[in-house]
């Protein structure tokens, strides 16, 4: 399934790359206060752009967030299984707020 054309892909990459060091390091250090709010780490194990489950679980643990694995899903999990994604979000919001 094509979800982005060449222009959109180039724009997204330019945005990601504009957040070069030391900005990313500084943002990571500043994320600490986010741990005081309910958080949800969505883990899509087939996402080729992140380190599978380990990085998301590590960040969720650091922040005290809930971790939810969407089995069989990748980077575009919200398009791959919108029903499961919506159910996950509704369940989290019902528990967190």
C-alpha cells in the first residue's frame, strides 16, 4: 500500500533530519517531566524505522508509560489495522483519564 508520494517522503525525511544533534539529545533529556502524565507507547514490531519492541519498551519503562504491542503491524499501524488501533486508544484513554 503506497501511503506517501515522493514529495511527502522527502518532506518527512527533511523534518527528521532537521532535528540533528545536539537538539535530539536535549529533547531526550527534557522528556523526564512527561513521565508524570499517563503515557502510551505503541509498539508496531514490523516497523522498519525503529528498533522493534526494545526501544519503545525501554522508553515506556523510563517514563512509566503503558506499552501496547500491535502484533503484525508496522510503521503505518493506524492504516494496517485501524479497528485494533482505535480499540487500543479507547482502552488507554478509559484507564488513563
